């Protein structure tokens, strides 16, 4: 795995609300956590020390994760519309499998905790959940396309 890629992942975790991130590439497994003590390997040496906000990278088992997104007003503070933004860089998927129905469609009523989509980042499937209830007004991203950090994904009309 490229050291520059690891640095980019660390910066991504630092800037996001994610507190723990795991990824596996072949036999190499990396876990990035915020605000925790470094884990020592068998030789009693830290496995990796990063910049101050991320306290360590340890090698461990990969895990899928669920990420609750933060909503941001689209138009103004008193508007009923909110954007759901991508908390990570990855590939946007509307359904859990290619032949499955999408999690949500325009016009669907959703509640807090409803899964809206998956963003795949380095073979790790991250379910994106809504932290507001309402109606899906617009889906801003096409299925199986790349998304950037903080890119708007959905517009939700708050109920």
C-alpha cells in the first residue's frame, strides 16, 4: 500500500466525524482511530504514528461501518430542505447489490436512521444513514459513480 495513500486516509479521517476507519488490501490490514493510545506490536514498537489528531494506525481485522451524516441547510436556516452529504470519498451505490431495489427513491418517506445508500471506500462498504426524518426530494448522484468528501448526495424535505 502506498504511503501517500495512507497519509491521505489519515487526513480524511481527521477532517471527518469518523472516529475509526479500517481497510484491507491483500494481506495488509490498516485501522485508523482518533483519540486513542497507540497499539504496540509484538516487538513493543508503535505500528504507525500519525499527525496529532489521529493517534495511531494499527493492523487489525477489516470491518464494515455505518456512518451517520450531518445535514446542512440547502437554501436557508428556515427552509424545509436539507442536504445529505458524503462523509467520505468513494463510490456511491443506491442499492445493497446490483440486482436489488434501491434503498430510497424520490418521494419516499424516511425516518432518522434510514439507510439511504452505500459509499464504498477501498472495498469497505459504508452505509450512509439519515439523521433527519422527511421525504426524499432529489437524488443528486448517479448509481456507481465516484463521490467526493462533503459532496451533496440527497435533498430531504424535513417533515
